[in-house]
C-alpha cells in the first residue's frame, strides 16, 4: 500500500472513531485533508547533526529527521536563491522557467503557470507565505490566500550597526536615487517582472552577535507570526510556508548561539585550494561576501577572519534550529502533528572556505547539495534515511501525491512518495544542476558515484571546461579527472548521459 493511502487511512480513523463508537449505520465522514508546513531556510547546507556533523548544535532539526525521512543526496537545480526557489515552487527546471538571476520573475516567461502553493489554494487550502519564500521583491500574489507577510528590518541587531546603516542608506538614496528600478510590470497584476540589479547597497559587517532575544531579529518575528497562524488555521486545511533568512549573510544571531561554538574549536576547511586541474570558469571570486565592509575586496581571507565567519554561520544555523523547535512545539500543542506534512529544505548549499570559495554560485557538491527532510503522518519508517538521488523539482509532485491532489501537467520532477514505503528502492540515475557564467552555461550531473560538469557556450558546440569527480575516491572533489586517460571512457559515457538529460534518468516504474 502506498504511503499516501496509509496516511489518509490513519487520518480517517482518528477523525471518525468517536462518531462510529456512538452511532451505528452512520454515514462515513470524509477524511480531513492533510496540512502542509513548508519550512524554507536560506543558504542552509547539509551540515547538521542529523547529517553527521556532530559539531553542529541542531537538536530540533535532528528530532524532525528522527521522525521523518532524511534525504542524503538531494540537489537544487541552480545554486542561487531565485532560480532555486523558482524551480522548486514551479516544479520546473531553469531552462524552462528562464530564471537564472535575481532580477527576473518567472511570470515573465510562464505567465499562467500554477505554483505549488497556488495549486493547493485551488484545491481548497488556505495558503499563507511568511518571510523568504520567493526571492525578495519577486513574490507571487496568486500563490497566497492573503498578502505575503514579511518581518522587515535589516537583519542586524546592535544599535550602533543599525544607526550606521540607516545613515548610509539615507545618504546613498539621496545621492543616487532608488537602489533598484522596475524595468517591466505585469499589465494585469502590476507585479514587477524585471528589475535592475541593485545600483548600491549600504555596507554592514559580515557577521554580528547582538545580545538580544530571538524575536528581536527578523526570523524570530517570523516564528511569532507562524505560531499565531498555526493557532488561527488549525481547524482548516492549510499550506503554511515559513521562510527563514538565516544563515544567509550577514550571519547574525543572538549572542547565546555564538556561545555554543567556542572560537578555539572552529576548524577551517580541510581543502582550501581549488581542485587540481579545475577549469577557472568553475570558480568564483565570491563577490556576495566581498560586498560586506569588513571583507577584503580581493585575495584570500585570513585564518582568523575565516574562523569568525564559520563560527557565525554555525551560530546562525543553531538560531534557526531553535525557530524550527518552536514550530514543532506549536504543531503538537495545536493537535496538528498527526495531520500535517512537514517539509524542511535549504535552498542550496554554501562554501565555507573549501576550494578557497565562499558563498554559493558554483556547480560543486558543496553548493548543489541541500538538506531535505520530510515528515509524514503515519510514516512507515520513521527516522529512515535514503541515498536516492532526488531534486528540488521532485517536491511539487511529491506533496501533491502525499496530500491526495492531482499533479498538474508540465511538472519536470518525479514524486518521491514511493521512497516512504521503500527508502532503498532503485531510483533516479542522476540529478541535474546548472550555473551560468555570462555566455556560458555550466551543466552538472550527479550520479551515484560521479559529478560530471560541462561548461557549454550558449552559442557553440564544444565545452570550454569539463569536470569529473569520483565521489568514491574523492568526496571533497579535490581532483578533476576529466583529462585523465584512464577515465576517458567514463567521461564519454557521462557526457552522453548528460546530453540525454533528466527525462532519461527517471526512476523505474513502480
């Protein structure tokens, strides 16, 4: 019996047992729809206790994993916020959405597409979005039953930082005008379809440890609103999307979370050099981090600065873990645990000095691999883990199947629901990611053993760079084997598999 059938049967029994005990021959009461608590965490890499990182304090996410299904090998479609979130929320890949940057709304290319929350709304759910779900400034009003809610604020917590930022922001706005401009609007809804890249930004520190309460910062405020909504919506079917900004830069968390990580215990990346024989196009200058005022404009970071950043990233992760704990406690308090699907995902990975890189914006495993945990009522194997290769585009059809909704046409992923019955069953042969570099697109494919990447010019046939990493022998991707003669046959086979694409990698028929 498939997991969705087990889930719906369990919910039906809970809801109808009392009535059946009191009445004979009563008409059957239909099972209530399963709710969805959809937790998005910005820049969260799979470096958590439940993923084997014993140095990370993430007890609440670990507890969620102990009751759900943890995906060991889940991958985003593009390692940057808007393209990644768009692919997940539309169930379509970047070459279909045509969203490769932070300035383009998906409705420019796909004006009538039905998003994941919109699909649930169309099937009778109350859908709400809090915090960062779509990328900032590119929200989608059609997805929600009520206007999207955002906590506001800069993300910093120290009064002196806030004052300095306010002063600099006022000066830059006075001297240069608005930071961004709308280039194109939807004629019907008025939403921005294209905006300019920011012309300026006020520069704050890359990290900060204010001695404040959790809800003095934006993500704590988001949790407050989520708790309020869970209590308000508990008697209706809901799809509640809760988006956390941390551990995105700047790494800001209340000081007590920094205290969990003594500075002397912070280890630097064990592989600080680029992979041997790596094509230069695969690397970045991590401009996102360099935009902060205490980061050098060029060159590597000092070991002291690197340790500070890693510690601040870890503290931010633990801060978000505490917010997840509050959400889970509220589900329990409201009696919602047994009829709510919970999904937690990070929108892409993050480099913490490995390969000399910071931020995301690459096709390496550190950027493309993501944390993904789902807990389903009536789960057959609570606490299970799966090595199945899965992708963000798979989440849309999965949630549809688990909640008994039909999947719309045009989705480019595969429902993962069969993995709840058998986490070790044969699955996809590859997961696909991509990242653009100007006129070149890097197409990357992760198989059970290898990561293979071709950097292809938009106009032209031959790749300008090729990467091949053997994860059995080299899980950190330190040696590019693409030009090694003994791997020529493997390279040829993987190139053919990449060319065949995602349609050829789908799992076997159930």
